[in-house]
C-alpha cells in the first residue's frame, strides 16, 4: 500500500495537471519563498528556517524543509538611499513518497523608491533543482510501462523565477512566475515537464488601535492544466509581537496560525491545517513551523525608507 501511495504522489508531482511546488500556509511570514523581489526589502538581514509536515500519519505524505537569507546592499556611511539592491539565498527540500526535490536558488532584487514610503522592486531567482525519484521501490503491474523510464532517477535542472513587488508600511502586492523555463523531465513519464506557476499575492495592514492591527491577505496560484488555487488569511496583531489568525485554502483546508516575538530579534510562527478534502479520512493534521531572525538596529527612523514593512 505504501508504494502505491508513493507512486501516486510521484505521478501527481510529474503530471502537468498537478501542483509541483511546495505549499505553505504561512506565506505572509515566508514571502521570500513566494517572490524573489522581496530580497532586501528590510533594513537588516532576514534569516528564516522552516519545516512543514503535511497529513501526519499518512504514508508518503509531503514533508518540506527550507532556509532563506536575504538583505540589502548599502554603501558604507549612507543609511539613506532612494534606490537599493537586495540579494539572498533560498534552499528548499521537499519529499512526497518516493519523489522529492532539492532547490538551491540565489536572488537579486532592485528596489526603486516611488514615493516617500512606497517602493517597487524587481527580482529574480536563479539556480538549480535536483529531482529524485526512486522508481526501483515502486511496484508496477507492467514493468515495461513507459511512464517509468529508469529504475532510479536523480536529475538536475536549471531554475529561473522572476518577480515584481510593491510594498509600503501598510500594504504589499506582487507577482512571480515559478518554473519559468518549463524544463522537460527526462526518464520519467511521457512528455513530463515542469509547469509554470503564476503567483499573485497581496495584503494590507489595518490599524485598529494604538498597538493593534488586522492584516488580511491573499495568495492566488495558477498552473497550466490545473484549476486556480487560492489562500486567504486574516491575522490580528498586537504591538507587532504577537499575532493570531485564521485562513482558508480552497478545496483543501482551514488554517489556524499564530506568531510570537521573543528575545528582541526572534519570531516564531506556527500553523495547523484542518483538512477539508477527502484526505481527511486518512489524516487531517498538518503542522508548519517557521523561525525568523531579523537583527534590525533601533536606528533613527528618519534614516530609513520603509522601517516596518506591512508583511514583516
């Protein structure tokens, strides 16, 4: 049974009609994974570590781990800059059954000041993805099935993702195109390819008190041959330290989430997905944890362009 489930995940991952990218519930707390133009959007180094375990107890269920780092390049002695450059690194490992991939991406973004408190940035991820499929561990009714061209596959492909991003102290919006090259996947499937994924995201911070704010957001995803998928979230924050919220992913799950700041430079985010699809009969438990480290200095706010991005 385990191998049949694993093969199902592998075929879904390779098929043109299925989502081929890792899925995140806390996309607001992990914006750099969605759009490379986020690189350098803060005044300091931004480090994030994350782990997601989907459908706990379900054999071959997806498991994702990632790490990211990005910051702004600033000329020495010039804290105030109208335009700026951002660089970063994003590493991600995703496994589902016998199929998995590891991505290593470098990011560059150029930020243009549009007004006193509003920026536009354009960015690019460039790197490689290593795809792994342990075909030898799958039981097939027909061992000559052309869907599986080899007993084991470890393949490496170039990966490019462009993005554009608009942000201020109170709002953000962006678009990115993942798997832009649409590489053909050799030895696995019949004309299998990486499908382009278009992601649109946006949100706004509504202040409802001196220290309290409500942050609604949305993420819309389009992939060739698959129906549109969307996430909507809403979080109430206090003093930008504590937050609690709810979300919904169409046809998949309701999400409960929270975040807490501690030790000045650290934030911890956690989300729990309650599955609403038919998979809930096997498992309805999905956990996601993110640790953020942002050692920003308490400089004079007048020297900063965007001291507190809305998506922070």
